[in-house]
């Protein structure tokens, strides 16, 4: 395979990989859309559970208060029956006092019972409204999930086609070259092949660093596939446009010591992509 053929395949591969990266990122981002809706439904369910527990507590208080009221009524009625059989004034006064006290207790329990019943009724109505809203949100969430599953399925089919195209393009090519090319494509968001411009001051148009003249000359000859020593992009020579002047700051020239930083950035990008893939698989 000639150098020109390799370049042509890499250009085609660049387009395929750009589509693949974009698609993979879309697929990784899609499930995140559900997170806020899932969090809302979770909060609604927890709130409903808390209210239900509170409702149970109030119903227990209602039962206890109702029992206490029954006892108070019974005590008052017993005192009133005793009154019929009482003859002495002292006993009548004592029973009358007991009847008054029992009636006060009975009325206090009635007030408490009305208050408790009202609280339980209001809480039950609030729970009914919450349940209605919660069910609506959960239904909407499930519909979104089904829609997203369908979208992910369609994108996965497209990704499978892209993977097949990638395999065809990379068949017979240097695995190391392809590996490096994929890394730089991901790092540069779809830019793996860039031009070198200028003869007196040859510059990589990917990172805009000034390259050694002898190195640029080798790129121009096109005998080998060469990569920028600074950004790792695969290079080809392109004549400067007519009238285009070359103005460069010496500070832009950099040094090969910058390569260590470039490698670190590439490794960080690899880790980032692995994280995205892991999240998607989960």
C-alpha cells in the first residue's frame, strides 16, 4: 500500500471515527436525561412513604382517643345512674362533682378526637393528591425510558454499521498507526490529519508549533507517514495560499520536551473515554 493510499484511507477513517465518537458520546449522554426525572420520582415516593407513616400514627391516636372517649362516657353514665339511688346531700354533691369532671373529660376527648380526625382526613387527601401526581410522573418516566431504549437501539445499529466500516478501512493497515490515529482523533475531536504550511517557517496547523525545516521537508516528500512531534497529528504538506505571509513568534516554536505533556493529555483522554464506555455499558 502506497503512502498516498494510506493517507486516503486515513482520511476516510477520520470521517468514520468522527461519526463513531459523536455517536458514542450521544449514547453516553442520553441516559443522563432521565436522572432528574428519576430523582423526582424517588423523592415523591419517599415523601409518600413518610406521609403514610404519619397517617398511620394519626389513625392510632384517633383510635386511642376514641377509646378514651368511650370510657369517659361510661364513667359519666355510671355516675348519673348512681345519682338515682343516692339520698344524702353529701353523696349527691360528691356524685354531682364526679359527673361534672367526667363530662369535662368527655368533652375534652371529643375536641381532641375532632382535631385528630381532621388532621387524618387532611393528610389522607394530601396523600391522594401526591399519589396521583407521583403516578403521573412515574408513567411519564417509563414512557421516556421506552423512548430512550428505542433511540439507543437505533443508535447501536448505526454504531454497528460504523464499526464494520472501520474494520474494512483498517484491514491491512499498521495496527500501531491505527492505534495512535484513533487516540489523536479522540483528543482532537475528529482531527487526526492536519497540514504543514510554510517553507521558511513550517508550522503544524493542528497545534500551530513551528517544525524543523528538515522534518517539514520529509513531510513534503510524502515518502513516509509522519506525525507532529508536539500534537501527534499525522501530517501532510500544503503550500501556503498566494499572498499568505508567515508571521510567527519564536515562543510558539516549543520544544520536544513538550511531548511529555502531550502524552499525559492523551492518557487522560483514554481514561475519560474508558469512563464513558463503562457508564454506557452499565
